[in-house]
C-alpha cells in the first residue's frame, strides 16, 4: 500500500480498520466465553482460554499489521531477543500517553504471553467488556481500605486470598501481568505537583506491584522493565493513529525478582515493605538515567502535521 501522508485521513482509516475487525472477532470471543462459563471442567476451560488468547492475539496482530501498513515508524528495540511465550512475566513501563499500550503490544505481542491487567472487581459488570475480560482471565481484585479492615478485622488478608484464588488459573497457561507503576500519564504539571526526584518520570506506586507479587509470587519470577522514548515528542494516541509518530525507542531489561518479594505480605511486614520500595526506587532511578541517555543520543525530527 502506498504510504498516505500523516494526518486525520490516516487516523480515520486506522479507526475504521480496528472497528471492523473488532465487530468480526467479538462474537467468536463471546461464544467461547460462554462455553467456558458453562463447562466447569479445568482442561476444557484451559482449552477455551487458549482459544480466547488466540483471538486476542489475532486482534492485536491485525492492529500491528495495520500500523505497519499505514505508518512508517522507525522501531528501535533493544533487549527483546531472549523473551519467550512459554514463560511468566511481570511487565512495567513508563507511561506517557495511551499510545504506549499499542506500542508495547506491537513489540511484545509476538514474543511473550498475552498482556493482562489487574482490574477492579466492579469492572466485571461492564456490559460485554466485563465478559471479555473474564473470558481472557484478566484478574479481578478487591481491595479493602484500612478503615474497612479496622471496622471489620476479619477482612484482613481477604483481598490477597481472593486475588490468589483468581490467579490459580495462570498455573495452566503462561501469562504476562502488566502494570504502569506511575499509575497515570507523565506530564510536566503532574511532575511539578508531585515534586518527583526524576527528570522524566513520576513517582512509582509500589503498592500495586507488591500486591501482584504477593498474590502470584510463586509464578512470577521475572520483571520486564520496559522504557519507551518518543524522540520526536509527538506521541499522543491520535498522533499514533495518524502516523505522526516517526520513531519509537524501546529498551527492555529482564530483571530477576528477589526471592524475598515473591508471595510477600506487603501491608503487614514493614521491613519488607521498606526494602521493596527501595528496590523499586533503584529501578526507577536507572530508568530515568536511561531515558536521559536515549534523549541525548537522538535528535528530534521535523514535526509533521
């Protein structure tokens, strides 16, 4: 296909392509999801999970092919060679825009198990999407506040037990759990409001990652520390769809998770909590230095409207 010039027309074509294939694949996903719901036999449910993950991979693969056809992005990827689809991973990444998700999927989808996010329990009731998330085994978690636990001490530890039970299915099929540790997209305004010590990052929220490792510590042993840099500064989701993102630099670092953090009790053990926060802070400081080095080595291209 001849490259169209960057602009809204290219973005509209991308949106229509994504919508069309979603309408085609979603009914198949729902049928297999309801079969999985109705058949309480672990091997058959595992087979349904494999089929559903395949549908999700097909959807992501089409989006990637569409991006490659419509856009001329210079992908500069380091550290992706030794990844495996038969391993279990915890992935974190700096967060700059909603383009980060399709960018990460473009690089990681062929190489590791399907990316899955921890979701709030209430989201299971979202029409259609709740069923899809359940079918794809996105873990639903229920968190209790300190106030709720103080009023009802029997709730202590229940959220972790519930999440561990929800993650039991991951023993049968490899999985990648994804988490933006910053919790929100980076902006200079948020950076100033936080008083963050980093030049290119917001402060990491260690609690969510600690909760995942507490629930899945015996399955997750490797952290993929992903760093994304858009050297040409145009990196919004609409910019990505319109072909204005010209270069993406992605650095992937595989980090062995220290054994003391696997299955830890983050909320009750103050010593392990402090040690884990220090470990995350070191990872974040190294990531900040890495972004600074990448930006120093790249010259922004002329901005195309």
